């Protein structure tokens, strides 16, 4: 009886531990993706500040033209 109860507790601990690790990994992945996106936006904004054409900024940075146009509107 005690062994079954102990095994159940260890199984629960293992499951929670695994879920926690998975959640942390997902959070890190999302944070990296958001950071990369902000970096691309910052680069695009700098290019717009220097007078680069919207289409050229889109091609170099890899963001859609619509996103670049929105960034330009925030500058004006």
C-alpha cells in the first residue's frame, strides 16, 4: 500500500516537473521570437530614418510592406 502511494507521488512529481520544463522552454522560445521581431522592426525604423525606400526595407529586413508602412506612419 505504501509503495503504491509513494509511486503515485513520484509519478505526479515527474509529470509536473516535465510540464514545468516544457512551459519554460516554450516561454524562452516565445521571448526569443519577440526579441528577433523587435530587432527587425528597429532595423527597419533606422533604415526609414535614413531615407531608404519602403520596398527596399521590406526586402532587406524581411518584414511585409504593410508592417514597414505602419512603422513609417509612427515616425511621422
